[in-house]
C-alpha cells in the first residue's frame, strides 16, 4: 500500500491530497477501467482503493516481495499519513514517499521550506533498525541538506542517537495520537551518572510536536555524550550550570520555566483519535 502512484499523463499522484497533487480528483483514478498506474518504487501496476480506515491509497495488482511500498504494515501506512497531515497543518508543503535522484533515500514524508527546498524528512520507523543504520541513514539525508525526525511507536535502541519522537500506538481505547519529547539538563562535570536520570518525557499531540520541529521552536540538540534530544534553543545555554557546585539538573524546573516562558501550552488539549479516520 502506498499513497503515491505514477500516472502516464499527470506524473506522480498523491492520494492524501484532494487534487492528488496534480489537479485531478479521486474519481478520475478510482475504479476507472483501463487506467494504467504504476508504483513509484517498483514500477509494478497499482490500483486506487480506500482502506478500512478510509485512507485512500494505491495497492499492487501483484504484491512484489521486494517493494517497500507494497509490504509496509497498516500501522506504518497510517502513521505516514498522520505525519504528512501534521506537516501540512503546520503550514508546510509535504510530499509522501519521495526520494532523491541518487536513490540513496526515500522519505515517508518530505517537507519543503518557503523556497520549496526539501529540508526535513519525517520517517515512520516501526520496523527494527540498528543505531548504526539510524546514523547512516540520517547521514545520507544530511548529505542532501535534509534533516530527519525518526518516529517510533515503542522504545527503540536508536532513539537517543538520532532526532526521534515516540508516538502512542493506535487502536487502544482512549489512546490518542501523542508523542514524547525529551530533554534533559546539560550534565555538570561532577554529575555524570546522576544527570542521566534527569530526562523528562513530555507528552503532547503529534501535531504540536511536528509544528514545533518544522517551525524551529525546538531543534535536535546533541549532547556531549552524543545523545540527541529536542529542545528549545534558548534552553541549551540555560542548561549549563553557572557553577559546577550548582548544576541545573532538575528537568522539572526546566519544564516549569518552559511553561512560564509560554513556549509550551499549559495544557495540551486531548484531541480526538485521528488515527481512526472517519
Ligand atoms: Zn511497488
């Protein structure tokens, strides 16, 4: 299942956009006899369909074993759409399933800046990946000037080594599209072990997290030990303790300060579960 297909006349179709990204309508491609559509990844023939989750997409006539788009899970499929929707809600152009010319990467969601240059990839990474692979794939994007945010639904060994978010899995009663953002105090020189306990996980809506990331409200900061976390730029120097004897290692205090400065909403409204589209 993918959100994109290649149309001989119109080029790349994006099922997540009302006009399919090219001035056409869903009725122009859904159940149209004789229409030839191809998978952008494997070039196999695909057809337009609506999933049980009501997500419009394209499926392969014959499912090839080696096509990433054909073999992605329903959860991955839906999370990609959530990420694209969040990026668009934040005011950005976002394309699904787009790769670079050298074919060294293909982003689940590629986000473009005001000059229409790609600057951020949002990757729904639900299958296992080693920390080394995460770093290598992040570096491939970086070679093209594109940053990445990796999004997981469970704790992963790579989540501290690259910019990442963790979202709550869908489908559970009362579970909403939320994600966790982390930051911690910069360790003081004498607090190597203790400060590792100062990580604070912030829950917010996925929309908020993506908006902060894309609009630059938070950025991926790499600590001295290589750990990466999202934090506001103004908080990086704030974490450096004025005196080694008085380290700011209380993340709750940092969080209160963040609230006081108006960066984070005081209460994050719990949204209806957008995982289940109706
Ligand atoms: Zn394919």
